[in-house]
C-alpha cells in the first residue's frame, strides 16, 4: 500500500528538495502544490539571486569611487537598467526551477497542482475546488517580510527589501530600521546606487550578532567611512509620524534621551517570518510559535505534518532548506515504517554580502564566543587583510579573518570579513565538517591568491598549538 504525501510550496528550495527525495521512493505517491506566480521560490524571486544582481551594479560605482587610479566623473547607476536586467535574469532562473518541477511531475507517482492549499484539519486539505486526505503533509511555504510594529506606522510609507529591488528611483534621504543580514546588504546599495543620505538604527553596540565583536566593529567602521552612513548604535525606535512634505519623522531613545530624526523615506529591513498565515493552521492542532518545529522537521502537535525550510523558522538559508527538505522526506518514510526519526544537524555556516560584496562576512563553525559556550579548550588566531599584500594590490585592504582551533589541532571554526571571504567559506566548511587537524592542512600557494590569508592563519595556529 502506497503512502500519499502532499507538499505545499513545491516551487521553493525546501519543497522541491522534499518532493524530489519522496519521488525516488517507489512506495510513495506525491502531490506537489504551489499557486506561486510566476513560480520559482523566494530565493529566486525575492531573495539572494535578485539582491546579488542589484548589488553588483552598485559595486562597480563603488570601486570606481574608491580607486585613485580612476580619473573623471563618478558614473551614476542606471536604476532602470539595473531593474530590467535583474528581472530578466530572475525570470530565467524561475523558468529553470519551474521546468524542474514540471519534469518531476512527469513521474508516475507524482502529481503537480497549481492551486491554493488550505487545511481543513490535520489530515485534510482543500486544494482548489477539491479535497484530498494525504497520509502526510509537508509545509514548505517559505517566509515573508516581517513588518515592524511601531506607533504611527499606519500613517507613513515604508519600503521593504522587496520594494528596493524593484525601485528605479530613490529619495534624497532615508531612515533604516533593521541592520541584520537584509539591512547590511541593502543599506550600501541605497547609499551607492541611490546616492541617499542614510540614518540606520542599530539596537546593539554593533551589527553582526553572530560574529565576534572585532568583526562587527570593523564592519561598522567600514560602513561609516566607505559609504558615509550614519549608524546610531544602542538606539531604539519609539514612534513615527509623517512630515508635512511627505517624509517621515522618527522618535528614538538613545543614550538615555529621546531624540528626533527626519528623512524623506522610511525603510524596514526587520527580517522575515514563516509564511503560514493563509494555510488555515487554526483548523489544525498546530501552534506556529517559536520552536514549533524540532530538528526532525515533524511539527509539534501533529505527527503527520512536517515543516521544512524558512516556514519552520529555524534557519532561513537556501542550502539549509534543501537539506531540511531531504530530512523531512526521510523521516516521513521512517515514521510510516515505525522507525526512529533522525534530527537535522548542520555546521553553522552563514555568508552576508555586506559592503556590496566587496567586504562580505562569512562564518563556518564556532566563533570564540560559541566555542567558549561549548566548553572547548581552544586557541584562536586573527589576521588582518592588510597583512597580505594581495589585498592591497586589489585595492581592498580592509577586514580580518580568524581561526578557532581545539588544542588537539581540530579546526573548530573560521570567520572572514574581507574581499573574497564568501567563496573561501566552502574550503573552510570542508575543514570544519571533516574535523581536520590544522597541522595537516596544506601550506601552499593558491590561485587566486587572496586565500593566502588562510595560509597565514594555518601557520599561526600551528605555531600556537605546538607551543601549548
């Protein structure tokens, strides 16, 4: 007897990964459901792909503006061309994803329905005008913009990251709420491509919560100096109101006092939340509050409902979503067979395309803080990008890198805030996930040569380990 599984959100990274794995199981019948238009998933349509498209355009202007070997007037960013190019490429990416879903639907045990799904109860779905009763249901509906709640918000106009990606014109000045991953990527774009005067509200003393303080301090200084951005640290928003000329006035609490700031436009980059509002979860046993989905992807409250990707609120990263989707599929098979479920575990790995991707931040594995919290006995070494001449030759001598190593030599973690840190993350992920001994890592020339900063860390860590 076959097991019927319905996957809600089939176009997204988690949904397609779940469906692909389930479709390989001959004993499973899969119904993929997605009413997305044009279809393609969050990362393709509104996330990492379109954001990197627009950042790359501003990066060219930034490079010209900061290179004293370039003469002549600083070029403007053609925002119409940026958005047109972004849209064209995003639609191509989305078409590729749709083609993958449609090809999967050609399998005998797979059906695809481009309709809206809503829960009637834990085991029953309304899909378009029909009702289905699958044995298991996977929610993979991604996330949506988390709009801030602040007195006066209903009276002012706020732009989200989605609005910024489609904008072909910007005002002269702006106030930014939210300086996490989204804010760190969007703020330099607004300053460089939009040529805006920006005031950013940062609740803590520095950005990059997951990083050791030195990295957040370095990035904060870089944003202030390289982009001329005002960042108000240890500041909290109190309320907003419109100005007479159509702008926004915000009251903030800073240094124990209330202050007022004004600008032409308000931006909200305050993160994302699971997109589960329209699924009818109130008709089920589920309560989508923080922690509602453990590492098995099986939702608390119903053992036949699994939640993968951004929808579960655990870790909103595309590659994690794919792996969670595979975990959900495997655990559905295990549950149907009466076997024990497995938990999804991954090495911490994040990349932020900060500074228009010129100064990206990447972390794999432990930071100093997390290594201390895990009671590791470790050493740490840090290297400035300016210590390696190659960064100077590429006119990007900013940032730093850090290695955290157990006293037995095992590489526990790495952080980089410098040019090309993003592709280096893969190399360091291999080192951390395999638990390699820093003393056995190769010390040799690299091409491209920017990864020589890793060599410097390896040498310093080896010397430090051997002296312990």
